[in-house]
């Protein structure tokens, strides 16, 4: 519904996912007036938009939720890794408990924001016609809110059904007995493929780079399972701020090369049963030292190849020589992905050997010829981390937009603020732990840092805060130094911005781990918000 209303609040929040909801509830408790503007028609952030077949979280449900006991004590997931429908049920449960919807304007995509230096306030306009004036502008747009469409000739000519996984129709799409093409093999491509392979007459997966997917180890949770889990939840939650990625487990404080092959193999076998543990609970040097990384890749490769019957497909999906270091592109969790390639109705197209030339009205033309399809699934990812921010026309004090300011690369102090944009913070944003961190963990722990900052400003009579240019540059240099010490630069990943043509190549997430990040913030705050200009 379009509106021409003008509202004024202490804080305006963009996005109704974990981070935005946490801000809203806690700002209200701390006495701030606050509102959330949400582009979608419901709560959940990415779990409103991600409703494609097979969409599910790749963190265990019990750890992928808010830590408030009154929210988890009478709620339980039915699967260890919940699907999108169940995550929506969770957010509905949260809303019922906290009555958040009354302060959220849905179907209100924020389009522009400008700062008034005379009043130290932002004026924010949304696509529903609303205007909001606020002292503090808090962006919780997430790292995957701007879908990327591939630059393929004829994409608009296709006469069948075609959707990006990040903009899937809420009513769904029937995949049964259809000829389906999936372009892309990241997390959403893997998940759609697993579902489509069950009922499609023909499924063709177009692969540019092999995904290094890990076994999900999915299973159902009974009421008894949930009660047993809840006995230890508080202890698990308490460890989240002490680990690199905000889970309850962490890297092994050893080198993969200092142990015997027998011990290393036994450790990898144990980690292989634990989802992301093989990635973020492995030896501490796997993401930093090539030789150590090779040991992890070989284990992954051999376990994966054993599931693929065709030797040609085996080499394309899990090559003997790694396409990139293990774990420096975000792994996906899979259940049957590698098994489906043993089915007669599933085909893999290697885009290095057989590139797409054009989308046709009834299919796809590659170098080897034409293939007909009823459905094309664009699992082509997002303009990650920065895209949701730069999609908004945010104009700073020098008259430049945020998009222009970051056109040659991001500089963002502590991953939450950037110079020339006063009273503006972004959570789960560039150069923060974001993409390396369990979402709800960062929503709460980084969220508390922003909340404490707003308390500090109010309690001390300040009306304006802005990061200093040198602080932005120094933080970016710190991130760069950490990046160069690791292996991330050896892959063309969305971590590095490499999936977006023309996007500056830089690591978009903080690779130092959550504890180090929290320590850096604490040092800044204890020094009187050193690095920020506060007036």
C-alpha cells in the first residue's frame, strides 16, 4: 500500500532479519523510538526471500536462533537443519512473543537517504511513498540482498519459467516432469538441484567452478531430542563469542602438519560428521598454509569422488588437482548432491568446455548446440555484503553517494561505519565478521556494540558520530594484512567481490575471527570511541 506519510524516530532500521529485529527489540527496551523498513512482505530477512525448492539453513537450527530463553524454551525445530518454511515459523514465534510487527513497515524498500547537517538527521524515502526522518540510520540489509543476474544474451527472450533463487515466487514453482536448467553451483544451486533431481524429467546443471560441498548429516528432531538439546543450549550459546565463526566450536590449536597422518585422518573423519566443522573447526592453519590446506582438500576430494560413478564427472566435480584452496570459497552443505549425478535424468555441463552462448525462447545454446528447457533457475548469487547497501542512494555530507564512495574499494571502520556518513551504522556489513560468522551470533554480539554506542551518545549528550578517514583506511589496511596472510586471494569468490564484474577485488569480510574483532572494538570504546569524531 502506497503512503505519503512522514514519521520521525530516534532510529530507523532497514531490514527485518535477525539483525534488524534484534535492534528493534533492544532499542525499544532502552527507551529509543525505532522503526523498521522492510522490502519484503514478512519478517525473516533472507528467509522471506529464500523460498526456492530445498532452501534451508546450513547451520544447526538450535544454534541458529536468538539466545533469549523465553524465545527458545517453548520452541523446537523438527529438523537439525531447518528449511525455509520452518524458519518462517520461528520468526512468527518470535513476533508472537515480542510483538515486533507493530513497528515494522513491510513492502517498503528503502530507495534513498540524505543527511541534513543542520539538524543532524537523515531523511529516508521508501518505495511505498513514505518518508522517515531519524537521528540514527542503522542498515541491516544482510550480505545477500541484491541478486546478481548473469550477463547472458537473450536472457529476457526465454518463454518458459525463469527465476533467480533470491527472488523466487512466494507461491512456488512446480518442478515435476519438467526440463530444468540450473545455472550456478553455489549453495542455492546445490539445494535446488537436490530437489529437482527427484522429479524433473531432465535436470541440467551448468557449472563454472566445482563447489566444495560438505555432508549435511540431516536428521529429524523429536520432542525428546529438542528437550535434550535445550538442557545444554545456554552453555552452547555462551561459547559463541569466544570462537572464530560464532559457533560453539573453534579451530583446533594445532597445525595440520605437526600431527601424524594417522592422527590427522582420524581427526578429519570426526570432523566429516559435523557439517561446517570440517571447514571452521579444523586445524588452525588450513586456511592459511597451502600444504596444510592440501591435506584437507585431499580428504574432501577422496570422500567425494567415492560417491560419483562416472570417471569424467568425478574429475569435473571433485578434481584430483584442486581448482582453488579448500574453504576459501564458502562451502555448501549437501545431502544428495553428488549422488544425483549417478542418475540418468541429471547432466553436468562444464562451462569452461561448453560455454553458454545465448538464451533462446525455449532453451539454452552452448558451444556444442541447443538444449530445450521448461524452467531456468538462476542460482547466480548476490552482489554480496556491499550490494544491499549501495543499492540504496545514500548521500553523504560531501554530496557523494555511498556507491560512488566505495567505487574503488570499501573502507569502513570496524566494519560498521564510513567517513562522510554521520550517524549511520551497518550491521553484518563489509569488513566485519559477517560472512564468516553465524548470523544470529553477529546479530546479537555486534548488535550490542551498536546499541551500547547509541546509549553512550545519548547519555553523554552527543548528537553526532562519524568515523574518521584515517580510521577507515587503517582498518582496511588491517583487513588487507590479514587477507594476505591467508589463502582467500587464490579463489574468485564473492568473499573477494569477484562474482560481480567491475567490483574492486578485496576481502569483504573480517578474517581475524570474532574474538579478535570484539577485542578491537572494546579497545576503541574504552579509549572514548577513538577513531570516531563525536560531537
